[in-house]
C-alpha cells in the first residue's frame, strides 16, 4: 500500500476543529434565538392576556344574552301555543253557536211561514163564510 502524505492528518484535524467550532456557534445562535423567541412570546402573551380576558368576559355576556333570548323565545312560544288553543276553542264555540242559531232561525222561519199559511187559509175561509152570510142576508132581504 501506499503511504498517506503527512499533511492530510493535520488538515483533517483542523477541518474537524473548524466544523466543531461552527457547530458550537450554530448551537449558541440557536439557543440565543430560542431564548429571544421565548422572551418575545412571553411578552406577547402578557400583551394578549387583557385582550383574552376581555374576550372571555364578552363571550360570557353574549352567552347570557343568548340564553335570555332563548328563554324569552320559549316563553313566547308557550304563550302563543296557549293563545292558539284558546282561539281554537272559542272558534269551535262560535261555530257551535252559529249552528244552533241557524237551526233556530230555520225553525222560526218555518213556524212563521206555517202561521202565515194558516192565516191565509183562515182568511179565505172567513172570507167565504162572510160572502155566504152576505148572500143569505141579501136573499132574506130580497125575498
């Protein structure tokens, strides 16, 4: 085999030292960036904390308002259902009353028509009786 030149080993050693130094610098930069981001994220979180609290308060109030409207809607629907049932009952009562009144009016109209017919017949019978009486009186006067 052939021999390796003498300058290769120190060159490899130096390159390993440079690589190690670079990795250490990269590591320190990464740590510095991480710590900076951590500080900034804490600061940002501190700035967002009041906003988050306000948002939670607002959501709590909004939830209360929505629940109030839901309760109001439930009450309104219950009252509306009750009112509709009452109206339905009254309409059925009015319908029954209208039927009774119609029957009564029909019976009264039939009774009035019957009475009128009876009066007309009685009138014609009485008229015939009057004429017969007048004829007899006339005949008795003449004879």
